[in-house]
C-alpha cells in the first residue's frame, strides 16, 4: 500500500499518508491477524476485539505490517466500514497526516483503559472499553464501530 508509510519517532511508530487520499478511497484489511481468546489477552498484543470473547492481532509487531502501527485518536479519520474488519477513511486525508481509528470502537472487554494523548479537540483523556463511555459518546461512535459492538449497543 504505497499511499501509506510507517514513520518512527523515537519509540513511537505511526502510519502516515504519503499523498492526499479522498474520503472513502482507502480500505485497510484488518482481518489477517491471529485469533486470541479474551482470557489470553494482555498489553503485549497488537490487537483489537472482533467478538465478545475474541481478539484479532499479533504478539510481535510485524515491521512491514501497517495495521500494527495505526494509533488511536478520539477524533479519528478511519472507521470500520459497515461494521466489518475493514478500516476506511471517513474524511479526506492530507499528505503527511497520521491515520488513526478510535480504539474504543473495537474494544469492549470491560477492563481496557489507557491514557490518551491524541490532543484532538474532543480528546476524552482516556481510551476505555465501549461500555464505559457515556451514552452520548456511544451513540456518536456506534456508526464507526466494529460489528459486534454495533449489534450489542444499537
Ligand atoms: Zn484522545
């Protein structure tokens, strides 16, 4: 996928657009990871949740696999298309802009919590499980969320 590149800044890695990408033009297939039962999940995984009891991801980040390095933002430019495990861009992306999705739209394990430093205007300060978000935020994020969350909270 030549339109995207992985950029390393210190020990922080991110995925950046190499060129302008029109809304909806990008489709990133997130479905190729290893299935990880929820009981085996820990912070060492690069993973997101695809079902009530199942994550998808990998233990080791694959240096060439951009899906390992797409970070969270509370104001994301990516979202799950039709609830599926395909990320698409929900607005135009400028060359040099970082690609992000909202991790809360793909995690609902009840305990997930991490500090957020995305610096967006609507930053929530923490990234939590979908179920821990307030009702208004949940309603706003449901259209961006992965399928099992859409079905559970709709
Ligand atoms: Zn944030």
